């Protein structure tokens, strides 16, 4: 162990988002992995006493293993940065860019990446301009199947694949249950993969892509977190050339958004082998069915070692600042 190895790590898991249960499962997995490396681990649900607790216990590193709002939108990370606590993961500003899917898509497209054509609509605009009129314009411009999702959020909550324009209205209403802005995106038919990025200090590295084949045909919340509902192929069943282009796109997205330490980039590959950026997560799921630990193991990395290396990177970054 080197001078940057933390002796104590505080893992924050739970929260009050729609993804609370997934966060708790991720937190427990991180805790087990770090404990196996000899690190003292404290697992805590963030609450009003959090910062007084941090001040009294003085952990070397905080790992905010929180999914959804609060954990990934930059709010908590901004406070940790503000008070000078080293933490694993992206800083507040970058987290906000990735958290907002329309913003992330624009930035990646400007940097030269491909992303499905889309339109973001607030609930107020949808109502004020007339739902029927808006839906007619969308159906005319985005022919074929579309994906409707909340502009912010994760774990496929609020997501609907619409094959029939008659079902677009109900899909919009469903997305608005999870946020005030809905993203309507042209569906790319092809192979769905996720490329996980790890950066322990020597620059971002893409680990082998994971191909996702949900048995139901839709990678829903249930398909993500219930064992046996999705087939995963690691590495993905794609050519080396397409895998390299996908890795380049994922690293470019990670860098363009200013992400740090760990991320997951979701990609669709069309029939021509072109990878399309969908979204990036600053706190990928780390449960027993999640993609990140699966990809690390296939790459030959011990998961416990990798998580400890991320904590070490957080300490180095804090000292460098």
C-alpha cells in the first residue's frame, strides 16, 4: 500500500430517490470489496447529521454510492467538494452535465460523436402548445419507433419504447411522473452495449464492452436488477473494429463531460456498425447483476483492488488540489 491508500472509507448509500434499493445494494457490494482489501469501511445513509458525522469521524475518503437525484445530479458532490472532503467520482459540475441527458447528448455531438436524433419537452410546453399538436409534429419528424424517457434519472425508470404513434401520449405521461422534462429519441435498432470507464490516475481506460440482451426485449428496471431476466455477453459479440470505435466514443464522452474516476456510457450500435451515444452515468450500479464489476472481472481486474485504486485516486486528486 502506498502513501495514498486510505485507512477508512465512508460509503454513502440509500437516499430518497426512486433508486434507493439499488443504491443500498451497490453500497454493500463496495463495502465488501473494500473490506477484503483491509480497509475500514463505514456504510451510512445520508441524513441531516451527515456533515457533523464526517467532521467527528474524519474518513479518509467518501464514496457517494447514491443513484438518482441527490447522488448523481451534483448536489451532494458539490457540498463534499465545498468542505474539502476527498470523494470517489465526478465533481458537481460534470455530474450535472451527465445527469441531464439532453445536455450530455448535445455536448457529445458537438465533440464529434453520434447520438440519436431527439427532442426534449418540458411538461409545461407539452401542455401549453397542445399535446395533440406536439405529438403530431414529433410523429412526423421522428418516423418509426421512438424511446421516451425522463430527461434526468437512471435505471430505465419512466422509459417507454413506442412502436405505435398512438401510444406516444401515454409514454409522455409516464415519463413526466419522474420529472418535468421528457426526452423523445429516435430508436436505434441494433446491439445495445455499455462501456465502463475507469481512471485511477493514468487517464480513462475503457474496459471490455458488455452486450445487453434482455429476454423481454426491453432493458427495463426489472431486467436490470432481477437475476435471470437479461443475458449479458462480456466482451460484447461485436467486431474488434466496432468495439474499438465504441471504446473511443465512451472515452470521448467521459472526457467531454469532464467525468472522473468511474463512469458507464450506454451505446447502441446500428446495422452499419456505427455506435450511438445514449447517456452516461457518473455512478454506475455496482450490484451483483450490474455491468461494471462484470466488465472489470473480464478485463482481469480484481474488483476489490479496482475499488481501492479508485479511492487512492480520490486521495491523490484531493492532495493535488
